[in-house]
């Protein structure tokens, strides 16, 4: 069955193959358009979400309640015909509530593993910063290794696997800041924000008396997502552009306004996301503009602004903009 689905993934809406640039771009736009049925007026946020999925990464959505974070995760699961799991993080949530637990089966006289909601293709970690750090860390192994370990036994998670964690601003009562080690596990951090006036009027017209997800139907299968993710890994990154990524990382590590710069994991994450962006635009190679466009969503949550710079009101985005302006842009990034 998996073979049949994978073969069907080679046919895009325009008749091209998923591994071709035109085929990838067609599938990408189809998924984005489908998500737009549920989340109106936020095309840039939607594109970043789909890029994150096809880059095989995890997403952190930071915003105030009621702007569509949960609807976005549900719509994505529906769009890829995947299994949706949800964890509502609360102060009394236990790690076993996330990954699962062994239950004694009297009939079999043996323990039986009851999987938790983490066993899904799209997992929504709702208000992750309302849980204690111990419970937040329960996601680390799952996000990094795509498996969980319970009582010494490891269980693999179904591919594709993506965690979409939502968090309210730290200033809200009852929230805990996420530790740096957990922030680094998220490929991107995005904000949805309030809709524009016209977009909110459209929401009232189309979703005022019906479920926003009613119009969202599958446009791809989970196996097709795996095919598209494999195509991302084939996008060419020229040696000069790899040097540009490393120079960018080194600039953050020695910048006076940053207490912590990019890790090698962050450099890999930026390259992976840049490949997905290039493919979504119909290219088989990455250019510097791809990297620049993704610097803020991929890196802003991974670097730490020095305390004296914070006092001056300097943000991570400000520092990254300054670095990009000063860093020489490479040439000769087209393949062969």
C-alpha cells in the first residue's frame, strides 16, 4: 500500500513529478491554498508552516489566544490526511500523559503499552509554556529522535512527524519560559498575529456560523509528504553558499550584542529550510535570498541577546539584520 501511495505522489496537480521543481511547487501551493480555507489573511504564516513540515522540522507558534493557532494545526493534519494528536499542557500534566504508559493486563498477565497523543503525524502541544519544565522536556526525545522510551523500551513515531507547539507571551500569568535546549529543537518560531480588517470581515462572513475546518479536505497523503521531504534533501547548496552559512554562524558567535550565537544544529536547520524554500519557488538550488528570508523565523529564537543590549531595546531580529547587511554575499551559487 505504501508503495502505491508513494508512486501516486510522483504526479503533481500540474502533471509534473514531485521530484521536479515544477511538481514540488504545485504541491506546495496546493497545501498552502488548502490551509488558507481555515486561516484567512495569513499567507506568509501558512507558507512558513508548510516549509517547516517539508523540512522535517518542528514549529513553535507564539501568539495571543484566539488567533487560529489550534485551527492551523488541525487544518494541516487534515490537508495531509494524517493523524492528529493534541496535548493540552497544564501545570499538573505528567510526562506519561504525553508519551504513554504501561498498563497491567490481567488477562495476559503482562504489561501493555498505551500510546499517548504523541503518536500522531501532526501533534499540537497547546500552551506548552503552561507546563512545568519537567513535562516540557518529555517532548525532547520525540522531537529529536522521533521515538519515545517508556520503561526502557523504545517506540518509533509514525512518519511524517511534526510537533506544533503553541505558547502565550511570557508576560501572561501562569507561564514558564521554555529552556534554551527545547527552543533549539524547533526549526522555526512564527507568530500569526491579528488579521487585517478585511480578513476579519471575511472570517465573520465565512466562519461566523460554521466550523472553519469544514472546507478543509486532504490534498496530499502522508506518504506524499515523505516524497516531497525527500525532494527537499536533493536541492543543491553550492560550496560558496555553505561558506556563507558558516560565516553567518560565526558572526553571531562573536557579535557583542549576543550572549549566545548559532549552534551547528542551527546552521543545519537554516540550510534545510532554505532548501525547502528554493524548491517551493521552483528552483533546484538555493540562493542567498532564500537564506536571508528565513533567518528570522529559523534563528531568532536560537540566539540570546546580551543583557546590556536588552536594556537598550535591541532584539535578536535587529542583530540578525545588522549581520546580514554587513556579511558579503557569495556569488556562483548556481549548480554546474
